[in-house]
C-alpha cells in the first residue's frame, strides 16, 4: 500500500474545496459576490424640493462630477472603499454649496452643529460624531473614531474634546458661515415669528457608498442638519442603521432627507436587510422602503450592493446624485428624468 496515497487524496480534496470557496467569493472576500477588478460608487448631495431654475444647481452638478471623479480614481487605482467614500465626502464638505462642513445651515441659535458617520462593510466597524462645531471636516473625525477608538459615536462637547485630544485643528465656528445659508436662516426665523409653516427647510446632506476591487463595501454621510433646527437636534446622518449602513453580506447605504423619518424607519438597515434576508435587488429594496414606507417628500437613498448594483431612489422633486463603475459608467443628475 502506498503510504503517500491518502495524503495525496487529502491534498486534492482540500485544493478542490478551496477552489470552490474562492469561486463563490467566500475565501478572502467572504460572501462578496464581486467580480475581480470590478468597482462601483454612488454619491449624493442632498434631496428635496429642487426647482429646475434653482440657483446653484449647475454649480452643484459640477461639484458632484469632481467628487465622483475623486472616488473613481481611488477605486480604479485599487484603493479601498473606505478611502473612496471618505475622500468624496470630505471634498463635498469643503464645498460651500452643500449642507455639510463649510456651507452648513444655521441652527436656531445662529451657529452650526455638524454630524457625520462612516462604516466598513467588511468588519462592521463604524464611527460617528454629532453636534460638533469646531471641526471643519466631521467625516475625518468620524473615521478617526472608527479607526482609533473603541467607541462608535461621540457627541457635542465630548466629540469636541475627543477631536482636541486626537490632534484635530480647532476652528472658529464662523469659518463655516456662508451668506446664502445665513439668509435661509433669517427667512426661516421670520416665518417662525409669523407662525407660518416652513415647507422650504434645507434638507441637504452629502454621502457616498462604494464597492472596491477587493469586494468590500463602505458608506459615509455628513450633514449640517436642518435650517433653524433646535439646540442639540440630531438627525439620521450620524446614526448607524438609520442614515448610514454597510455590510458585505448585502449593500452599502447613505440617506438624505427628513432625518426623524429615516430614524423611525431605520431606513439604511432596513434596505440592507431586504437585500440580505429577502434576496431583493438593491433597486427593489430601496424602492420598497423609500417609495412605500416613507411619505412623499421625505428624501432619498443611494445604494451599492455586494455585486456592484447601484440604486438611486428618492421621493422628492430631485436629488443631487452621481454614479460610476468599472464598466465606464459616469452619470451625474438632479431630477427624476435623469437630467
């Protein structure tokens, strides 16, 4: 009897098993479903009532193109989905035309309170900050919370102290002021004094979701909240599972709209659950939640699935959005007709 025969048989069996697992996307990229060399990314700059003659619409469209190109460059060069979504959101935070970072809306007290979150779909690691005033790029602080702390979220004074200890530059909050936001706030206060209903509240948020060439998903969201919001109000953007979620078993989601409703319906996690447990496509899952569970006008979502499917769904008149992938797709649009 050949003493090596059983060893050879075992080696062959193991080799076949490993080959099967790799082919199924289980080894090295557990349940990814992604194709080698494939990537996909979607971004948004807020959803709401957006008139076709709205001032700044084309400027925002151009800014979205630049942000989308930044994310594509990271993914195309083999970078991680985490780095891609962080860099996209950071770029949008630095653009005064979006309600995040510089250009954030004013609170009822006449200042700014910023929220942000980021999540890694491979490990489910996440980081979030809420109600911060003296950090220019809250997404960078959220990433630091995820990478360097054992916690998930820091808020208000605690978040400010965390930033200081972590070595972040402290800014004067008024460095985030832009004049058109101040005017929005003043009009909101006038309507409030007149006891008029405010149907024109700024609901802007910025966000990005991505799948990298390793098959890993990530999501990030950042916002200045609502114009004239009350002291300490926190919306969905920093709440994992409400405004941001990523899991390699399903998809990555970033939300924009009326934060209270996205929290009540745990929108981001609900979409991911529909993909994971019911086997819905990203498009079908997003439509199920945004078009059937939320009320018209509540907002929208961007989704990238573990297979690279992209969904951009909203129930408002428009959503500043963009999408790109390895096939050459590169689209930026605002209204529901794709324009």
